[in-house]
C-alpha cells in the first residue's frame, strides 16, 4: 500500500475506532513492552531456585508462542525426555517469577507504549467503555498499571479478564468471550487492540475486529486478518 492510500485508510479507521462502544486491550506488548522485563524476571527466578536455566532472547521468542508463564516453564522443561519439575514446582517457580516481575516494574522498568495514554483518554472523553483481555495474571496487570496509571487504575476498566479466569488461553477466544459477556455487548460493538498473532486469532475467533500495534517479539507475525496494523498507537491517536 502506498503512503497516500495508507493515510486515507488510517483516517477512516479513526472514525471506526471512535464509533466502537468499547475498546478491549491486551496488556503485554500492547499497553507496554513488558516482555524483556518478563524474561529478566524468569531468569532471576531460575537463579533463585537453583536452576541452571537461562532464557536468551531467541529462546524466549520461541517460548512466547506458548501462552502463559507456567505453560512456558513446562514447555521448556519438556525439552528433555524426562521433565524434572512437578506441577507444584512450576507453580512455586512461577510465583517467584511473578514477585521478581513486580519488583522490576516497581523500580520503573516499563513505561506505557506511545499513544496508549491518548487512546485511553480519548475513549473516556467519548464515553467508550474500556476492558482488558489478557493471558497474563491479575498480579502482573496490577504490577504494571498501578505504576503506569496510578493505584486506582482498575476503575478505568469495566471488565478485566486474565488468563487464569477462563479455561483456555489465547489463541482460544475465551478471554474475549468472557469480556463480551461481562460488558453485555456483541463483538461488532467492540474493537480489540493486540500485538501478536495469538492475540489476533483469539479476538477474531470471538468475532471482534482487531487493531494491531506491532511489538518487539511479534512484529513479524501474520496480521492479514487485522482491521489495521500500526507500529504504535500514536499513529492513529486523537
């Protein structure tokens, strides 16, 4: 698409986005580039637990295709013929990782991505409803947004659905279907904001149009089904 056509399409998308009754946001990679903080927290947790594991960026990029932190630990452990960690071990390890992630975020490690504040403010000004649909945990959401948006951040979102709230994580549509149920809206009333192919698939399977904001680890995913793809939300802010 040439630059002129891209600008025309983006301008039209502003009206479509402004006309939605609700905006539903993913968290990791969408609201903030959190994945490097997550990776560091995993590695610190491994060291604290006495494991000789280390996830470099290439390894972590592969593991991000597995939805959920505990699930990634299990997938990595299963690279051996005989896994060494029990489900209890994985839960304990993930709890350490979650605590390390919260500490890193509290130290100021992860600002919101460009355009996010403008989108949230614009939605509130227009009377649009806001929601969150994410694979990450409630603890991780709170760790990030209590720093980025203030301690009363949850009051800005009418529905907050995390991965452990539903039977299946993305790319299954469960988190989005639960958000729709809580909002009492149909999929055509909403727009989802995502950064990954898994997130796009989850929202699309729930029938919700998707705006993609490319993130570091998922920039090369297939976004052909998206309503719009931008490098960050500032490209189509108010």
